């Protein structure tokens, strides 16, 4: 039987056991990630945590909404035993009517009456082969950029702080960063600090001769999968193609291990997909949208 749980009613231990035992390699549905990036999240739980469905909720203008937050790519239904293709239908059918707007990214492909559904793309790179085999799949432009980045023998560092990488992103991506409310950068900083402290993630980067950061990437590690959740470069770092250098070094260090890199939609500065350039494989996920607002509010996308 499906039960709706408010945030303070969710058993975090049982929840995370369900997510872990479902084989999930992404950080997004774990309780610690949701607590930081979607505080106040709620959930639908079936058969005493045999299957679960996280709901990133918020209020706006007095209306309850389910909206995918910034820096949280996708959620969905999770279960160790039950087919999630059927679980997601049951959860959507049970979804309480007091959620007046649903604007949610999920893993599972679904068709459900009343929802607009659009396919989106995620990319994974399996780094378990030899580096020679993996690098053979790099595009020509990718190889050129790695060679250019390597000329000055940049030194990989692991001491770039959350504040440094976030500030670097905001200062060097003014158009994109302005679209994200400041609150989400505060949450990202909290997530980075939590992951570093609890050995669930790390920041890798390059500094210049004056110890100023030039390029950096934040990865979250889940069971052999490294999700590239946040990255930034200065103008000089972009010119030197250091972002390519960082990914190349990560692949070098991971080869022969059973591991994956989840690019999480990361873009190269020149507008190309890192994933395409490094030979990653595409995996779809899906955007669900349903506006239950009364007219004329139904004309407004309150997300």
C-alpha cells in the first residue's frame, strides 16, 4: 500500500537502504542529497520502503508544487525488487491532488494521462578499459584540446574550496549563473562541504603560479560512479583548455577500474558536450509536466 509521507515522517535509514539496494549509481535520490538540495522534500512510500518516490516540493503564491531543483538532474521510482516501470505508474496515479503543478525529471520512461512528457539526455562513460582503448574514442578536437592543455604541465590539486569553485563559476558565467537563484549556490556549497567531509565527493582542479584557481570540477562518488555535478573555469583556464585536461586525468586514473563517469549534462566552454567529445554513451531521462492550476493561473508556469 502506498503511503504519503511528509518530510519529518520519512525514515532516512530505510529510505537510503531502498535506494542503495535498488542499484542506483546517482546521488540525487539519497536522503542526504535531498535534505541539502531540496529541503522539505516529501515522498510516496510503498510496502514499508519496498519502493519509494521522492518529491522535491515547494510552495509559491500559496500553491504546492513538485519542481526539480537546480543541480538535481533527475529522480524517479526506486525499488530493489519491484519493476520500477510499474511502480512509477502507481506512484503517479496516487499523487495527491494538492500538488497543483508537477515539473519533474525522472529516470523512467512513462506515458500518463494529463502529463506532457519530453525526452532529455544524460551521458555515461565506462572507464573500465585501458586508457589507450578509451582515448581512441576521443574526438580529434578533444585530443587537440588535451594536448594544448598539457603543454604547460599543469599540476592537479585537491585543495580548491567550495567557495572558490562557486565564485569562479559565478564570475565567469554571468549569463548562466544569473538564471540560478543565489539560494541554490548556498545549497551547492553545503553539499560540497558535506561530501568532502563524509568522503562522498571531491573537488579536483588546477591553480596558477599565484595559487589562484584556474579550473575545477566537483564530483560526487556513488558505488564506482563519479557524477560531474559542478565545474568552473576562469577565462585563462578556458583558453588553456584545462577542463579537458581535468577530465582526461580522471579517465587516466580510473582506467582498469570498474567505474563510470556521469557527465550530468556538463558542457564544454565552446558549446560542445564533453560527453560527445570523450566518447560517452547517451542514456535518456524524461521531463514530466502537469499544470493543475485553475484558470487563469494555469497560463503561468510557476516553476
